[in-house]
C-alpha cells in the first residue's frame, strides 16, 4: 500500500497522513470517485455534511470490500448546526447517510465566532466521542484564540485542526501552536488553488525530481509533517497525487519552498469573516 505514513493523535488513535478530499464533489459522482481513490491506495477519506456527499462515501465503502477499520473516514458538522442538541442531531444524520456505526474523525467545520456557540458544540462532540460513535474529534478553520478557548473551558484538546495551508500561506504561528498542544495540522487548499503551477521555485524542483508541480507541493506538506487531503475527480490525478512516496525533498529544497510564504497568500476565507 502506497500510503504508508501514519500520524498519531493526542488521544492515541492514528490517521493516514495523506488522504483524499471531497470538497465540491457531487454526491452522484462521489461513490465512483471514492472507489477510484480506494483502488489507487488512499485509506483516508475527507467528507463533510456541507459537501452533500456522505451517502456516496458510504456507498463506495460498501462496494470496496474493505473492513471498516481499513478505511479512515472524516466528516464535519455543517455550519447551521452549531449548538449542543443541534450538533448531536446533525451527527446522527451524518452517520445515517454514511451507513456507519462510527466515524474515525468528526470536526466542527467552521467556528462561527459571531454566534458564540462553538464551545457548547465542542461539548456535543465530546459526548459522541465518549459514546464511541466518533473515535476522535477535532476542528477545522479554528484560529489560536478559538482553540485556546476550547482548551481553557473544556480541558479537551482537539486532535486535529484543518486549515488553509500551502507554500504561499504557510501558517507558521498556527503550526507552532498546534505543535505545542499536540494538535495535528491538516492542510486544505494544499495546492494553493493552482497559484503554484507557474512558481519558479516549484517548477525548478519539479524538473529536478522528475515529478509534477503538484507532487512537489504534496511532498513538501508530507516532509513538513502536515496531513494532506488532495482532491481530484480525474483518474490520472487521483493516482498521481498519491505517487509521492518514492522520494523526499532535500533540506535545502524545503528551505527554498519556505521562502515562497507570503502575507498575501490566503486564497480562502478568514475564519472570523466566513459567513455562509
């Protein structure tokens, strides 16, 4: 199996470092796309209630022939469902759509700080973890103040925070906080939404290693200790994105990519401003 790297959570569970993302994949297409990913060697699938494709994930798993413990599945709480009771109901609905008795990782998708309900929502996630219906719990798009408040008020540290992160937006302060508290950093928009395919450093390294620009960027994430969830609906790219375990970037090349970081590099919404 190509995806041989595992990251350990602060609760003792583990997760494949490289997984398969499903943002913007329609439910009607999800079963086929996830099936292709499983055949290519992916063993971690990242879905969300807001993506509307949990049913397709469940269908692909049932058709795969894998045992349940052979596939790590993440899903996320949709934004309208913050609150203790609301989150519990939403979690039940996600489990039903997936057709699972448990998920491996359940995340709060966005903090929505203007509602001021993410702490009580976090307590609901603690409950489903205690019940064994979510093996691990974490968050997505939380900033340092959001994380610190969860820790201070509940004493429960998320196992993972999924944030926008790519060579043009490297989030060093967030990664430092995560490392201090034993939180895994998982990157979304890990390829910078295509803004890196013409970057001189990336293209030179692609030529040096005989890899595509996307493979160089994915390898940078892996060598930096980050979890990644590349997404594609194209068979060739689904396979190419996992064919990154036959090389590593030299320290000097990691340093070169480190210099790409920019304060203007964000391509997605700021967590304090995103109001879907």
